[in-house]
C-alpha cells in the first residue's frame, strides 16, 4: 500500500477549531449566507414549499449571490467546499471531473436540481458539476440528509438545488417592479491564461420580465497528472453558456414562466479530449385557486451529452422528460400540506468500445405528501413518497422530524428517515462482452436508514448550528464474486458531526464550519474512498468604506484513495490552503476584484496522482446598470 504522510492531522484541526471558537470565529449573525444567522431567509427546497430558515427541521445551508461574489469562487468545487457536510474531489483543475460526497455517501447519492429540473445523468447517476457555470447562479440551497421522501431516488446524502438568475421563488412576485431594465457585465483575466466574460440583461415590459445571460470561461490549465506518467500537456478547458427566461404575470395570483439553459464545454487531457453539452428547458404555471390552495405545474426536459475521444470513441446521452404537479394546502392556521405528482421518462444512449446496450428507457411515477404542523410547543414535519418504477416496481420512503424551542434563541430537533438510490441504466442494461463483464437487470435499489439531531442556538452573540447523524446504507451495488457482473453486495455505516459558528467581531463577518466523519465499508472494515474524516473551513471578511477583504482557509485531514499505478488502496495527505479576495468599489456601479488562491503556494493533492493549482490569481471587473 502506498502511504502519503498527512501534513494536516485531526489534532491540528481540533486545535484550530477550538482556538477559532474561543476567539470566536464564524459568519456574522447578520450575514444572510449562514442559515443559522439569517432567521428570516426563505428556503423552498426541503419540503417544496417556502419556509423560514429557523422553522425548518433540516440541516441546511444557503449560499446567495452576495456570498458567491464575495468568495471569488470560479466553480462549484470552490464554492461548495465551504459547506459543512460536503466533501469534494476533482481529478485536476477547472473543468475536471468533480465528485461530491454529501455526508460521506457516494458521489451519485446527492440529487442536483437546477430550477427544479433533475441534473443527475442516466449513465453515471451523478450530475456533471464541473460544467455548471457560477455566473448564471442566483442562489444555492443545500439540504443535508436523506430527502427521498420528497424527491425519490438519488437523495440518500441530500439535495442541492441551484436557482438561476432568471428563476422566481414561489414566495416572490415578478422582480424589479419599478425598473424597466437592468444589466451586468463582468470580465476577468488570470494566471494559466484564464479568461472570463459574462453579461446579463433583464427587461420588464408591463407584466412581462425577460432575462438573458451569456458567459464564457476558458483556461489553459496545468498538466493534470503527476503519476503514473506525468502529463505532457496542459489540461485546457473552455465553457460557454446561455440562459434565457420569460416570466408573465397573468393576474395578481397567477404566473406563467419559461426557462432554457444551454452549456457547451471542451476539455483537453493526455491522449484525448472530451466535449460535453447540457440543455435544460422548463415551462410552468403557478397560481392560487383559493385562499388556502396554491398550485404549480411544471414540464421540463433535461439533456446531457458527453463525448470522449481517447483510445477510441465513448459517448453517452441522457434525456429526461418530466412533469411536476404540486399543491400547497393551508389546512389550518398552524399547519401546511404539500401534495404532489412527479413523472419522469428517462432515456439513455450509450456508445463505447465493446459495449452492448439492451434497454434504453424507463419511467418513474411518484406521489408524495408533506405535512408541517405546530402542536403547541412541538413542531412536526412528516413526509412520505411512493415511487413506481417500471424496472424495480414500487418503493416507499418516509421521514419524520420533531422539534421544539428550548428558549427564545435556541431550538432542537430530531429526525428519522429512509432513502434509496435507483441503479443506473448502465448498471442494468449495458454489457461489455469483449471484457467479459455483464450488466444485471435484476439489481435492486440501494437503501438507507438515517437518524439525526440538530441544535440551533445563539451564545454570547455567536450563532451555532450543530448536527449529528448516523446513516446506514445497504444493498450497495458492486462487483459480484466472479467479477463478471454486478450485485447488491456492500454495506456502509457513516456517523458524523457538523458544526457551524458565525459571529461579528470587531466588524469582521466570520464563519467556521467543521465536519467530522466516521465511515466504513461494513463488509471489509475499510474506510470509504476520497472522504476525509475531518474537514474545517474558516472565513472572515470586512469592508473598509470602498474596500473589502475576504479570507478563506480550507483544511482537510488525510483520506483513503486508489493508487494510480497499482490501483490498490493508498492515502492522500491532509492539507491547509488559504485564499484571499480583495475588492475595490471604484464607483457605485463598478467593482474591481482580485482573488489570490493558494496564497502560500501549497503543494497538495485532492485525488491521488492528480495536480492542483499552486499560487494563482484572477483580476476581474464587474459593472451593473
């Protein structure tokens, strides 16, 4: 086994966390980027209806546009690594394959939504996070913990919903009511010949709002691999995207909308290149049938196409047509009910050397119900869902959460839930006879049972959010004893703790988040791959009249991985990386921003055998009108 010594062990993380809490470091209680510190923030993802943050019986994080701008993040990898309970891995730099492990679950156990449209592919089961541009994003809601009782498959670890800049939340009216038009332009240049250009425009014509967003990002990159053979070319990447949105107010209580997003990406690597494209389109109607009955209907299509040229041609295309109908009912003054129907038709075209595809489509119909109720001092949220899949039949999931206020600024809640992950169409129906490996159409869904508890409080002007959980996952899909097919063979147990602290100290808006995991494959007793046991994020920001500064320090302990030479188990050392962002507001409508990443030029790895950026920088200008 190849062992790489950790440069950042758990004792160092705990010492840093303890010192940070004593100082006290965290996000300001006035900062809307931290849900524990912004009790009036409204979120809609957890139960598919609008809820104030402090009323939710879920572990959650909200990242808004202000925080995205402030962080200077260039990708979802940079942005989401600040969220407690989220671990990320990337095989290289910008544009490289990005894997997300929510609460230590597998990379295909987190459901990714874009304005309500499912982005997980039918081939790998995970979303291609590397190809979603930050420039089109208005806000991100991260719901940690199983959510199959609301969203069905793919939500064992949780749900991340991305809202584009032309989206409208159910609690909102048409934007910019008194402004006929607005826009923004952003341009930037950086090291590795990185270049960014983004423009957006919004116009309002009476009761119609039209949005257009365009973006382009490219970089020459750096050599991706350092082992087994160092890369001989830079891993360049180019991404361009367009987003269009139309919103129409039909009356004071009815709204019609349509959205379309398209992204094209090209990635270079040793021995080949890849092209990726994504298209999402949706149209919907939202309205109020009565004072106590709100309804929403949305139809959508998601299409993902990935083409790789390396030692031959490999291609996969996912198409998913969906219908969502949900009805929010105010049954009483202290309760809220959501009843809904989801229909998904999924199609996969898979082409690869030696591959034979037997079936290409499947359909899933689902009914779900969520009820939130105040019973005196007790808050209750219950959800249940029945999925009927033409491949594996009916499957039911549920969640029950109970909470109460301990004081005027403290609350506690506990929850139990079940979840599942459906096998992909590749697992079920794509054979590789040339390699003696065959799919298994009799695979069952992967299943999970989860227990968790949460505490929210405010102590000495420090907002704290603490969550503990245990997730037992069984029937995990892996190779059978002959290594010629797949079967439901593995089990995993994951214990974890998530802590977020936020505070304003001497005018510095600060945040601390700590994730501690204890995870193992229960059949082998070994730790799960690419999931560090400890992860710490500390950030602080302050504005000095026209200037502002932002510091972000990311620390990870060592982790189990796969050796790129022997494919046996190895270890990747822990590390600590500091990023800084400086911003100057030249005039009210013009900002200049300089981000310096990896300030101390740390040499580290996230995935064994793959390089990461040394010290790097991006200078950008943003103009709004």
